């Protein structure tokens, strides 16, 4: 009888100990064996997470990745995460399961990059939920991606054409160019889906190397100059306006001299179309001109870019001015420029940068309002005549080369314009390396999710893919606290620890 009483007393003591160390809840919602609350377990037992709770268990023998929440795990897999962020003592946000089967809460848009032990969670957080600004609304990095379009109709192959965005009618407008030795004077519009030719009663002479800008105040596209013959020698100095239905030649009292290889952009603050650069009979043309819809006025700032042809000129609202880049000038031989200038309030200011794009002419350029960047693509570097491909972007202080995927337009001279409704830049045609004109349509936009889980290529948002398991972390079962075994990759490109042994 005494032995039975002793056994009963021992059982009761153990039961009371377990009840104290393993009881479910105490004040403030903490668990008795939660280390953060100072809870303890009986000798030989450990305080382990089991979902949202902490329980006393004799050993930690879980297999992270098998889909079952076992002692030592808060979750197991993307679809097996119980509870809420608050129940894990985490800040509010998006509840996720890490590669180590621990809970992670991220709050995209708060400006703080929140990640798990091996980079799970957010790749970026720019403090907003805007799309296509470099950081997606789900806080994945958005990378510049070229997407070739297949519109039902399209302009013919060409180079030397111009593109502008008509914000009144929300379409891109293309005019002219050349296809081989044939000069063109057709007008096309792109609505983000397909091209449509606009048949007009009147049109400028066929030409290439002309300048165009959309006057948003008056709702018309202004065209100036260009070369009406090929090969080019002399330029013209006529001014035309397109209202969406027809072209009308206007006859201002004053006008810039004849020229081609000239550029234009509209300044919405000054309410003028600005023209710069160009060639005529082998001579580079002088001066900065402004058109107010009635007459052209020559500006005479004390400092200005050197005379040149085929630069780019783009309105950049972040800097409240027009940005000019590149172009070329022929002395003994043609030489390209790599300088950047800002035109504002009738004055030019040279902008410096530690790194600059390769000097070039006839490149495509556009301003991305979401990321507040000027982007240039392609062009020709003189005197070598090399066609360039890699895009660069300018943030107002520094130029940075962009890394692109394999699916991209070939190196070329071309034209581009930003489409606000699509949040993407449109590029059409251009002269490619074999000196022929192309007729392809491309969109450049920032998008997330370029990684393809299962292709054995570890993308930026993957901890592993196939046998490629984040070598920068030196991962192994031993590094993760196991005694041995083989680390693998799950089908969702997260770590598979089921092959690790204790």
C-alpha cells in the first residue's frame, strides 16, 4: 500500500509539474512554456512551437517541408500557416511560412524590407503600392522587361521616323521615316493594343530625321524640318500641325533654318515646343528655338550644348525641364557625344554623372514618370558606327546601365515614347545591324516574377531551384542544425529539409 501511495504521489507531482510547464495560457495571452514569458518545461523536455502555441515536448523531430506542423514548427508550407500575425507576436501584415517552417509577417508598403532567414518575404519596399515603379505591390522587385507585341495591323518597316504621345486622345502618333531609299509620309496611331493608319487629306512631304512634339495646351502635334531626299543632304524648315484628323501647314513669320537630324520636345510650363540641333548641307545648325503656336523665337543662352545632330530631347517633370543627351558632330570624322543637359527657363545646364552611357546618336529615349527616370536605348556610336543595345537610365544625378533579359530588341537606331495608360514604353522599328529597317513593336515595362520555379535557374525571388541552392549562404543540413543528411529543393523553390537527419 505504501508503495502504491508513493507511486501515486510521484505521478501527481509529475502531473502538476507538466500542468505548470505545459499549461495553455497565462496572463496577456502568453503560453506557459513560451521562452519570451519565462516559462519552463520539466527536465528532458523542450519548449517547442507547434503552430501558434508553445508546448513542452521531449524532443524536436520535425521534418520541415512535409506539410504537417510538428513540434518545433510554426507552419509547414505556404498553405499550412495557422493563426494570425498577432498570435505569433508579430506586427500586422501578410502571414508567410519561411524555409525553416517559422512564421513571417510582412507589411508591403511600409518602407521596410521584411525578410526571413534566407531572404524569404519582401524583395523590396519603397513605401507605396504602385505597380511598375521598380517595386511591385506585393514587394517583389520589378525588372525592366521587353515584351514583343503582335498587333493586328502595323506600319511598314522604317527608320528615321518620330513618335510622340498625344495625351489629348491618349494614343502614340508616328509619322514618316524611310524604308531603304523610299521616303514615307504616312501617319499611324497606337492605342496600346494595335496600330491604325490615319488617312489624312493633307500631309507633310515624305521625310526622315524630322522633329515632333505634342503641344498638350493646344492639343496638336507639331512637326518641324527633316530631310526630303535620300541620301540626305539638305533639310527643310516647314512647320506642320496634326490635330488627330488632318495635317495643316502653318506659316510663322520666323523659323529655324533648314535642317534634319533635329529634335523637339514640348515644355508644358513655358507652353512652347523647343527645337535643337540638326544638319543642313553638311553644316550643323545653331541655336535653341521655341514655338508658341504662333511664331518661332531664337533663344540665346550664354551656355548651351555644342551644335550637333540626332541627340534626344525629352520633357522630364521631376526636374521641371527638358533633358538632352548625346548626338554627333562631324569635323574631320563624325564623333558622338555622351553629355547630358537640362533646358529650363530659357537656360541650359550641363549635368554630370560618375558613369555615363557610351557616346551615341539617333538613340530612342523616353521619360518614365513612375520611376522618375530618363531611359535611352540603342543608337550608333561614332566614329566606329557600332550599333548599341543596352538601355541606360538617368535619375537626375547618375546614369545607370540596365540589365535586360534575353528577349530584347536587337541593337538599332529607333524611336520610343512612354504610354501612361499601359505604364510601359513603346518602341517601333528602326535601323538594325544589317542596315535594314525593321517593323517590330515592343513594350518595355517593369514587372515582377521573372523567375520560373522548376526551370533549374534560381531567380531573384527563389531560395533554390532544382540543384541550385543559394550558394551565397553555404547551405547544408549541418549549417541548419542537423547532424547530417542531404538538403534539397521543394517544388515551390523553398528548402526541403526532409532529407536532413538528427
